[in-house]
C-alpha cells in the first residue's frame, strides 16, 4: 500500500506545527496584535517611521519598501503563501489512498479517527499536535475532530496564564478553580502536583478530583501519595549528554516524584534552559522531546507529581469542580491539578 503511515503523518504534521510555532515565537505572526520584540512588531515600527513623518515626500520615498517587508511577515502573506499546499496534500493523499486501509478514510481527519477510537486504535491513542490544528483552522477553516488532537498542557510552565492549573486545594480546605480545556482539542489526563510541602501528617494523603469528563458527566480521579509528608521540590540530573531537537530516552539520577506528564525544567537559569514534558518512564529512564542540546549531568528540576486513576480507563477530564484531600493530622500542604500534555512536537 502506498499510504502515508500513522507515524509519518504525525511526523509530517509535527514538523509543520513546529514551523508554525517558530513563526509565532520569532516572527510574531498571529491573528491578533503583534508581539513586542518580534519581527512582525519591528516591521510594523519600520512602517510607522515613514507614515508617522507626516510628509508626503517621506512616505513616497520609503513606504513601498517598508510595506513589502511588513507584508511578508504578516499572518496572511506568510501562511497563505507557504502552508496551504502542504495541508491540502494530506487530504488529497488520503482521498486517493485512504480506502486501502479502510472505507471510512477519505481525509486526514478520518485517517486519525480510524487510529483514535476506530478499528486502528483506542480512543486518544494517536493524536495530532494542537498547533497544527490551529494552523489548519486558520488557513482553511477546517476543524479537526477534537479527539484526534491532544490538548495544550494546562500547567504554568507551558502556559503562563495557567498558574492554578485546572484547580488547587490546600490542607485548610481552600479550593480554587483553574482553567478548563479548549473544546478544539481532546480533554486531559489529570496529574496531581505537590506545590507546597505537606507537614504533620501520620499517613499518606489520599486525593480525589471531582470533575466533568469527556462524556459531559460527573466523574472522579484518585491517587494516594507515596509518603506521609511529600515535599514539593524535585531535583535530579540527566546522566548522558542530550542532542538538540529530538525525542530521546535518557537515564536520570532518579525518577522519584515523576510520572508521565511531569513538566520539568532542564538547567534552570542557564543559557540552555528549557521545559520538557515526560512522555514515558521505564525504570530509571525518561522519554521527552528536547529542543536544546545539553551536556552530561544537566540539572532537572520541578515539582513532585503523581498519575491519577480514572473511574473508567478512557475517561478524561474537562473541568475540575472540586478536590478532596483525605488527611491524617496534616498542618500544611497544597496540591494542584494539571492537564497532562500527551506528547510534544519535534
């Protein structure tokens, strides 16, 4: 069969997604206002110099050049000139070759549905990057089936606006609601993070998250922490050197306090600082996408995090409505629910 495989489809869309993310971060391309310090913002300022001169001669002599520079950095020019053919190729390919796999496959979206909840794979088993979905929506107005797209992690290190994650609760009984999922993407697997040290407890805290699941029904996710008074801070090192821009499995000094979905910082405060998402843990190794190179022994820091157990295996979290802490004399401690990001585009 001459069909672009699932792994290659994910890789192809990942690369498009990464280019888009770089354009947003570096060029400042977006559908909203330009971001200070980016190429788009600088081009806007270049144009403003001549426009703001209030002189016909100045505008006549300089505007043409400034407009050309600005237009090639603008959202419409860059996206519409470069991406639509790559996006159209995917649907065109599966329209011709998709039925070699199954009669239902006629587009990229139906191809992904086959592998996420269809005959080719369990629900949420194979997902596309959300930034690819954003680009596809903007360029062609196409909305992918949400269960084919993983969510952008709800965590302060992944989204500066998500300081509360999806909700927090402390031993004094104070619950504060956080962010909910974006309906363009899949719901989340919730992760519990210890953000304030527990103290004074005679037994391990048990935690239950109450919320709305992917079916729109009330549901719960539970976990019992691994010690009577777990501390927040996690610190270890990455044993080998790390290559740039690759998904890698690396040995670490300890995986204590980590789970799939842990959000960790490599070499905090140094020039090669970056944030990673743990995608797998096997014995004393972790798998993650590293976008920067690091020498052997790089520091790895974060907060202690725990996987949760849903009431049914495929249920995912939309919104946290409450958190219950079962305590044993604890005088301090606070947890945060984060929305796990399933994978990261290379």
